[in-house]
C-alpha cells in the first residue's frame, strides 16, 4: 500500500513536471528558430525593397502620404485583394467596397512616376482595370486581373515569397526574377 502512495505522491508528479518542462523548452527553441527565420525573411524583403526603390517613386508634389514607397503601395493592395478575393471571396464580391478600392488605386497610381516602360505599362493596365470597377461594372475578370497584377508586382518589386503562384501577367520583371 505504501508503494502505491509514494508512486502517486512523487513519481507521477515528477514525471509530469519533467514532461511539461521538456515541452516548454522544446516549444521555446522552436519558437525562437521561427522568429529568427521570420526576421531573416523580413530583412531580405526590406533589402529587396530598398534595391527596387529607384524603379518608381511618388511625385514630389503628391498629396499621397500613406505610402513610404511604391513597393508599400503594391504590397498593401496585394494584401487587400488577398483578403477580399482570396479563398473563394471572388464568389461573394462586395461591389461597393471594390469600387472604393479601385477609386483609391487610381487616386494613388496617378502620382507614381517611373522611367521603366514595362512597369509603366503595368500601372496603365492596373489603372484601366480599376477604372472598369470604379465605374460600377461588376466584372469579376477585371478584379481577378487586378489581384494578379498586384500579386506578381509584389513578387517582382518586393520579393514577396509567401506563395508558389505566379501568373506572369506583368510586363515588368526584376533582374532577380526575370
């Protein structure tokens, strides 16, 4: 009888403590490694943004102060389209929201200047698709194209790597990717 009580009072709690401690140490190590990997990815993306900053910029007299760079503009709208159209969202479009987004794109894109003809062609195409949506046309293909332009430009300009998808819709190709 006394052997059972020693077992219950000391050995089982000790084993559970060691198990919990081992899980804590293991998770902490795994989490630290993931944080270090995320930091390295963030630094690589930031370096890529700095390298591509000369490709396009906002006009000096631009009223747009929401974006530090053209790369941040591309990234933000790529994220907006991921949230609103990704994972089946294209099948339940909120057209008023999409019209507002398209109007916002066109108000910003008019202040971008670039000497790169391919990138300018991409911005022109984005502007045309955005005008279609902004004008009230419920064109899912135009929305899909807008999303794909921002997706591919995020890869080309910002080094976005969170996907294996590439739609090859852009004229502009960074020296790193194309």
